[in-house]
C-alpha cells in the first residue's frame, strides 16, 4: 500500500509526501533517523545508543517509510502483527509538526485493518504519549522501568482499529 499526502507547513510546504513499504536498502537511513532523534536526548539517550534498524528487521515486519519528493526519509513506523504492536515510530526532527506522524498512524491503522487486527498496542516513549492520545490511542496501563535497558516507566496504550 502506497499513499500520498501533501505537507502544508514548514520547509516542506506543498511537497508531496509518499508512504511506501521500506526495503532493506532503507536500513541505514532509518537507523540514522532513530539515532539523531532529539526526542531521545538527555535521560533517554541510552535507549537508542547503538540502536540499529537492520535489513532483517525491515524484511520481517511491516515497516513503512514516509519520503519527500527527493526520497529523503521524513519518518517511519514498524507494525508487528503478532501480537499486534506499533514497535517503532519516528518522525525526522525537521518534519515534526507537519502532520507526518498523524499520516503514519492513519496508514498503520489501514495496514492493521487489512491484516485483520482489531487493536494495536503502543508502548510509548513518555514524551510521545500526548501525540498518541491525540490520534485516538487510549492509555491502558504503565510498563515499569526495566534497567539497565530502560530506566523509566512507559505509558502503555491501545489504538482501536475500526
């Protein structure tokens, strides 16, 4: 499934954005997006230190990437079908606030529906909880910190697939 959306804000104004299935060739660019994310600076940096989105991960899961007209990566998500979970979702710092994240979530819901899912679990980065709630996710609990990998509690949410 490929979809298009036109961005109306920031330096990408009027640019067509395409969401397409990621390929193994995207692995390095997706890894770079994760590692450069300002959302994981400071206390959250340890989670992405050395993190890698490998070609094998992309080939195993439903990974979709939002790209600009010049094929630059604006964001991506990874949907795991069993058990249903939004495993990764990142939007490039320069594309934040332009609707890319909302479009990725809409696309993820469409993919989940096509796969026969009725709900998708999201274990959120704490600062992203508000975003997920704004796109319809509901909080169902809290996952406790799991040192040394994760040093803080994380919101657990679910998004219903209509």
